[in-house]
C-alpha cells in the first residue's frame, strides 16, 4: 500500500533539529538562569541547574547514554519538532507523540548532543522519520482472555476467539520456521527460549483473542487489547442470556477479571464465642463456555450475523445508528464486570441512554422512559406500566450520578440489564430500516409520531 503524502515540512524539521542541537549541552550543568529546559538523563550523572523558580541538583538514576540538557529555544524547538511531525496522518494516528520523542532522544544520545556533519534533512529522514514509518505494519496479536473456554471459534470484527491450544500451535509453527541470528546451536537455543515463553502464556489462560491490526510496533499490543475489548464487551453483554443469574461466568482482559481468593476471619463477641473461617472467591465462579449450543443461540436468537455485519464496516464508515449500537454494547459489557451493583446498574442505564437519546439531546426522565416503552411495550397498557417502572429506575440512576446514592437492589439491576439487552438486540434486528440514529430516535418518540402513551416502531 502506498504511503499517503506527508503534510509536515521537512525543511522546517531540519531547521528545528539544528536549533535543538544548538541549545543542547553534554553533562547538564548550568550556573546561569534557564528559562526552560529538557533533560535526557544518563545513569549516575550528576546534574544541577538554576532558574527563576529555584535551583535543582541531583543524580539521574537508571538512564541510558549520556546526560544531555536542552535549554530555552532548544526545548521550544523540541516541542515544535514533535508538533510538526504529527501533521503526518499515519504518524499522528498510529505512532503518536511519545514515540516521536523517543526516536528524537535516541538520535540526540547517539550523537552525544553534537550536531551531525551530514545533511540535516537526511538526518531527519533516515534517523527519525524512517524508523517511525518502518515500525508501522500489519500484525496478528494474541491477547489473553480470562475465564473463556473456546470449543468452537468465533469471529467478531477483526477479532477471532481461539483456544489456547490453537494459539500455541500457530505460534509453534511460526517460530519453528523462524531463523534467528547465529550458528545452528545458537538458533536452537533462542527458539527453545521463545517457545517456553509461548507455553507459559498459553498455560496461564484457556483462550485468546486473535487480533488482526495495522499498528506501530511498540503499540501493537495496546491497540490489539483495545480491539479485543470491543469484541469481549459484545460477547459478555449476552452473559445473562447464556447463563443463569446465580452464576458468575465473566470474561475479560487480565486487567479486568481478578482471579484468586481471600480468607475471612469472624470472631463472635457473645458468651459462646463463636467463630467463622471462610474462603471468599475473588473473581469469576464458572467459566464462560463458547460451545456449539451457545454459538447457535447467539446466531439464532441474538442476531450475531447482523452484529458481525456492523463490525465488518470500518468504524469511520458506520452511520450514527450503527455506531450507537456498538457503543451501547461497550457500555453494557463494561457494566457486566462492574465492581459494585450500583455501578452495574448505572452502566446499563448508560447503554440504554446511548440507544434512546440523540447526540447532543438532553436526557430527561420522560424521553428515556417513553422511548423505552415504545421499543419494549406490545400494547398501550404494557407501555404505561413500563413507563411508570422506568421512571422510578431512572430516578435511581440520577441519584447515583448526582448524589452518590448506594443501595440498588439486585432485582432492579437485573431488570435494567434485561432492558438494555432487549433494546439493543431489537434495534440490531431492524437497524437497516433506519438511516441514522436521529431517525431511529424520532420514530420511537411518542410525541413525534403522534401518540400520547407510546406506540410501535414504524
């Protein structure tokens, strides 16, 4: 694929680089005043400087290369260099400012802070921009998913949920064919070391999200985790449809789902001196099993094929209703693993608001409850009952948001979760009937379709 034309000015980058070098000193010791400065620290180097804000003195720990100090105009030029480079679309969207700074710091350290004798445009091109561009490529990243058992593969967007054994076999084939540097013995040693790392990763979990992506090398794992989370939220939004409410079959990234247990000790203060020693499970109780019956249910009852159609559309090309559906799934998925029942309840109301309220439209009790009743109610009587119940629950939502209320019942939380899922899935089923989220909201608003107590989507 050809690279898009760069929008930064190479001449300006070269001029800025010269200014950076002109104001860079080795050793970072200054007895005069410094308006502003940037320090690139090297381990064990003593640094001291003073400014109008006071003096500083110390030793830089655990750095790399020589300690360099960029003064005044050089520090300004450093920031402008980063800003100018970010005018390139690929570098801005895929690489980011931190990586530009790291590459610039590497150049400054490698030259000891001395201006290279080469043409500065060439220095900018080959020592800063080229390494950044070369780091952008296609990747397949395996993101571990806690508490998921994959018996049949599932694809959601760019994410494939696969078993740990499947991931191990694919990685084994890759590294068996990869040739490291060095002699045959050295190559074999490195291959064995890598495969031990792969085995450890695959032994720690039972499933992975296999993610295809286009990203900068140092960001590939973070981008993959973000993509995996979109698919995970969609899958775990269906938890209460696949598992009974008493079970806790939660899946997620390792940072979301905590494993392990803790022990409690309770000593009674009565005459009989009773006591209790209990093991408390911290995290999930049962595995989320993705087998053929579960997959069939997702396809037949939960419109998984239609959800996949939406995910196959690049995010930038989705219409506002398609985007709202995916975003509502994200809010609901996060609610499923919320640490408290109040936060779970609130997350479900957020998912509903994303579906029922237009962008930049004020969310009111009436709009929220009336539109909810139109989507879920089958007749005027049922819609009126839904409106009354919904108003009471929306009041709880407002008390949590505005008054830090705590005390939502499990019954109310489960009902809100059920409503959220029903609204999202009913919208998925007919998403092709609406050209936008605006049109969808208009056609489920009883006031806009001429009904006083709710109506049906038409």
